[in-house]
C-alpha cells in the first residue's frame, strides 16, 4: 500500500482499535479484581509473606518491568510508521519490540519456575494470589508475543488498511500490558514494605 | 422544547452505563458489608438488606436503561455494517457489543444482590 493511500486514512479511530479498547477494559477489570484480592488478603494476614517464604527480591523484577515498559516506544514507532505507510520501518520497530518482549517473557518464566521451587500456589493465600497475579500477567505477555508474530507475518507482505488498524490495536494492547507490568511488580514488591 | 439525546450520547450510555453501575454496586455493596460485619458494625445501625435491595434495584434499572439505549442505536443504524466507517459503523459496533454486555451486567447485578440477600454476609463460607 502506498504512503499516500495510508495517509488518506480517516483520523477517527477505527472499530478494530475500539474493539481492542473494550478488551483492555475487560482485562483491566480482571486485574482490578486480582489486585483487590491481593491487598484484601494482605491486610487480613498477620505476616505477609507468611513465615517460611522469603520476601521477593527487588532488583531483577523491577528492572524487567521497566525494560518491558520501554518496549512501548518501539511499538508506538511501529504503529506510527505503519500509519505513514512505511512498512519496512514498521517491521524493524516491531522486531525490536518483539526482541525485548520475548526476553522479558523468557526471564520472567525462569523467575516464575524459581519461585515455584521455593513455595507453591496451594501452600498459602500468599502463594495462591502471587502466582495468580504473575501468571495472569505472563499469559497476557504470551498473547502479545503471538499477536506480534502474526502482525510481523502480515507486514512481511506489505501494508493494507486492515494491517494498519491491526498495528494500532496491538500497540494499544502492549501499552496496557506494559502499564500492567509496573502495577504487578509494584504489588509484588509491596510485600517488602 | 426538551431536547432528546443524540445517537452519539446514546451509544456511550449504552456502552458505559451498565459497566459503571455494576462496578458501583459491587464496590458500594462490598463497603456496606465490610462496615456492617466489622467488630464495630452493629453500632453503625446499617440495614444491609435495605442497602442491597436499593443497590440491586437501582443497578437493574440503570442497566435496563443502557440496554434500551443500545437497542435504539442498533435500530437507528440498521443497514450499516459494524465494520463500517465511523461514526455510523462505530455506533453499530458499540451497540452490538452493548446489547450483549448489558445482559451480562444485569445477570451479574441480580446474582450479586440475590446472593447477598440469600446468605448471611457476616459468616464466611
């Protein structure tokens, strides 16, 4: 698709973007319930985390969350490039974002397994909500990676109006997942306070 | 002469009012239950049954109004595809989602209200 054709796209947000906004709203409700449960359980407990479980480490989870949040920049660049009709730049920016996000996913999975070796979801309310919160976020990251791969495959064959909408919608999804990463790590690290 | 709300306003009422009132019912109902069931709760004189009936009735009425708004938008955009260009395509899309979503919110509000009324809220299961 030529740049002129894409730049002629109407300025109003497309329905695909609004559909993603609705999905984000429902997922935000889910995470609102998870955060509510986390702090409800925390303030009912005498010790948080309970005796026998070490408080989570600060540096690595915080660093990972910040790195993932930074992937919003190349995602936004990919979306902007697609809207301008620059498919090559959109692909490169998306690849850069994908590399960061995949790195986060791999590291986070490793940390998740490490945590599972030390305590279990069924062992305590802390373990239950901790793994639910981290697991739910990790599942959203995994879905985002699949969306990235699908979009990359589509962009490899050039731009269409449909693909530009997809790039905008997936970028919105990642902004949400990235903000969520900061909130999840904030809740996770609040156990140290 | 009284002005009637336009389609643009109705689409937002249809899409957002049901979700908003469900959240309000959940949060206010939870707050009232926690206040009533706390150690000092009996001293507050909170009649939980009245609170829940009011919240459920108001919530149900708002969701039904939102459903009516969504159906109106849906009917007024007949012949437009939900994937069509904005604003009509977007209105059709919102109305389609809201018609289904509001039914779910109505179910959630009724179940939440009936559950609180049917069971003793101050005793853990």
